[in-house]
């Protein structure tokens, strides 16, 4: 199937037809692999996940990746306005 290359910012883009997207089993926003071999471009989708994403899976991935992959903690400052909750459990 033929597709047209379009300008997208400083890059160019190719819009994938629905038939191609369905055949690859991909969705918008998903990462895919792109390989350039000579004058040929190959696009491949990773295999579908066999296990569901659960909180246990997320925690296991965090441990597998280690502390270097942990995002930095952000201090947003104290509560203001409607964020202030006046109860016995919230920090002052």
C-alpha cells in the first residue's frame, strides 16, 4: 500500500492506514521498533503482553530497574487555599 510522507515540525511523518495498524495490533501512543535496511524501512510491533499490568507487576519492575530509574521527589511546598484540610491526620 502507498502512503504519503508529510511534514511534522522539523521531521516528516507517515500516517499508517487502519489496515496496517490492525494487522500490527498497535494503538496510538504505543512504542514500535523501526529499522532501516538500505532503502527499506521496517516497522514492527512488540509481541502482546502475556501478563496483565498489576500493582505487583509495577512494583516488581521498580525493583528490577533499581534506584537509578526512580524519579526524583518533587517538593511542591505547603498546602494552600482549598488544599488545606483541617483534620487530625493531615500535616500542619
